[in-house]
């Protein structure tokens, strides 16, 4: 399936693919973006040109639980060896895997992301109420404010 034309992700992926480069997405806040945009995982990854996704569960509450997802199995050739050489092969990996299984069960990862986004919205509203206005809109689970601007204003 071709990339979704209106996707900002596709707009970034297209020139990379045009130069025969693979596109990696850092998915630390992948779930937060999905629920904020009401998108599907496919719409925000392989359908818009992402070749490899680092799917993070750590920012969703897991302890060092991450997964690397290759959307083309042939691109994963040798990845196991690279992971081992890089020191990312844990002897008790089953404890990490158990976290991912629990994180994904019953769409828990999406529920946690919805909650985190709601709390970010709530914090953003409270900060705005005391004059700490947004630098950018809250798009996931992080409100960005310019505290220094408020300090300059009250100085």
C-alpha cells in the first residue's frame, strides 16, 4: 500500500526513501500519539513509510521494555547478532517480555496513553491558569511552557 498522502510522517519518509534510506521511528510516545490522533498503528507506521519502529513501553510504565519492529522481515537480517554485540541481550529477557505481554493485553497500552494524555491536558490547563502559557500545543503527554517568560514578565 502506498504511503498516506496527507501524513506528515509520509512527507518525511518520502525523501528518505527517494534516496534509498530506511525510515526509523522512535516510538517512545507512539501510543500517546496514536490515541491523540485517533489513528491506527498501521496509519502511523508502515502505511506512511516507516520501515522500522522502536516500540517503547518504558514511558508507559514498563521497566526497560522496548521492542524493535521491522515491517520488512528481510531488513531484520542480522539484527539479533547486532543486538547481542551491542550489549542488549539480557540474561533474564523473559522478565522484560512479560511486561510487554501485560502492556499489550486488553489494549492496556492505549488506555495508559489516554490517561497520560488526559493528565498532560489537565496540567496544561492548570499551568495556563497561572500564566504559564504553552509554547506549543499539547500533542501527546507533554505540556511545554516557558517559565522564564513568566519570570521576566513579573520582574
